[in-house]
């Protein structure tokens, strides 16, 4: 069954809906099947709702929107010919429910009346009275992305799950046999909140008014949905380098989608290492890097096959901190484990030589000032013909 379709799959086993009552004991019934119902996933668009295509749905149901409890809606629709099956329904107690989770349409027959296998917490909504569904031809259930992730218990998980429609057209508390279990109208959805691994083997080397950053690419076999890489940078330990509006970042984080109080995207420890063989000094990722703050973007989204980037128009003799993140097609971005400190320099000068001591935290200003003095003295010594430091 397709993950996202305009209609539920067809099943042959019938259910029964009461459509007319001529007296207290005479009923006319018509069969309800899964083909009478269409389940559609929608997202808000201004003051309206729009259908999520297969691609858009996977992109929308990501980690950041789970963290931010972004709105989503499930629309249950019936065609006119299907609505006529319920047009004479007058029994009280009829209900419709929407559940999310695997096997929620399966019944637990050990209880009376039989209940869905999933707990009540998996219920997205309940409609009291099917006559409203017949009259309107539709039933819209507004919920949030985190409720769809709830069966996984974690916004960072990836899973396939199902939204199932449960119907009781008899008012007995039992679901109709023709539209329950494997015959229930359903919609399969894929939730992807898993960010790619952080790139490793990162090196940063200085050039004249430039820095060259390189990294080891992630395996395409391990990360087939990898969209590419982003380079973050800062001047000193707090200043932006470029205007981030120049870059198309194509990622989302909870910090900037909904609230600054959302936990940082990065959960890497201070001692985590991403550096390769480089003259740059590795430090704990600064807070803007941990939070993937788009203000510190220094590249657009680079393709998965790209493994290096030259950052130009920099100032020689100035310390810069760089980090690299990976992004998947759902907009989930990897944590930045650490930053690499390097200085842009005139061609022929030695590398960073930073020796900043404890590199587990962000680069302290005192260390930067000392390094600046060292660089200036080194240049003065070269001009005066003394040996370099």
C-alpha cells in the first residue's frame, strides 16, 4: 500500500450501517467498506489547509516540527454514494475514531466490548454520531506532529506508522466488522526525525584572506537520504562572518522554528572529536554551532558529493571558528560536535599554532588576544630578518 494515497485500499469483507428503520424491529442495511472512505493528511497554509503530497508529508513530519508540536490535520471524506449508506442512520451512540499506531485497527477481544489494540492515548479524535459524517461528507481531525510521533516516544526516531479509522454504526460499542482489523480504512505515513551523523575528519587550513575546510563524506549506503552539508563559521568567538540571507539552508531546528527554550540540537559531549589531521585547534562547539543558528551559516547547502569549501574575502591575522553539519532530505540536521579554530594568513606563513590549552569549551577571548600578539610579533620578526617562532 502506498504511504500516501488519495484513498484507502479496498477490501471485500462487508460491514453494516443502519440506513433506515421502518419500525422497532425492522432494519434496512447497506454494506460499509474501506473504499467508502478517503483519509488525507493536511498541513496549515495561512488560514487554510492544503493536502500533503507523498514528498511533502515526509519533509513536513520531521524532528523540528515534532519538537514544536506543529499542527497537522487528518481529513476523512466520503463520496456521495457512500454517504447515502448512512443517510437514514438514527441510532444513538454511533461513533467514529481515528487512531495512530501499528495495529490500532486490530481488536483486543479479551475485553467487552472489544477495544483497539492501541491505548486511548493513541486516539487522535472521536466523532460522537455518524449522522454528522453523513451530512457533511467529511470529518476533520486537527492534531499535532508530536502526536503522530507519540507511538515512537521520541522526536528523534524514524518509523512507519498508520492512521486508522474505527467505526461503530450500530451504537453497540462494537466496531463494524467490515471496516475493522485488516479491513479498516487507513493511511500509512512515514515519520523521519533522525538526523544524519555529524561529519568527521574535518580540517581547516589557512590561506591568503581565505580558509579551506574539508571533511570526510558520509556513506551513501548508510545515509541514502542525505541532502548535503552546511558550513558554519564565526569571527572570534561571537561575530557573524557573512549575511546568512545569501544562503539556502534547507534545514529546521526546534530552537528557531518555535522556541529558544527547546533543547539544543547538539547533544555531543565537550570531548567529542570531529577533527582530522589539521593545524587548526579543535574546541568544544560554540553555542551558536550547537544550536545550528542560521545567523552563522557560511555556505548554502552543498551536495552530498562535495567534501571541501574555500571561504574567501576573510581578513588575514584574524581567528575564525568553523564547523560542518550534515542535512537530510527531511530537513533534519546533524549536531556539530566541535569547532576548529584557524587564522587566515598570507601564503607561506605557518599554520595556526594556536596552542589554546583546554579546548573543551569555546575559544576564550584571552587566548585569542595572545594569539593575535604572537602573529603580529612573528610577522615583525620576519620583516626584520629574525628567525620565525
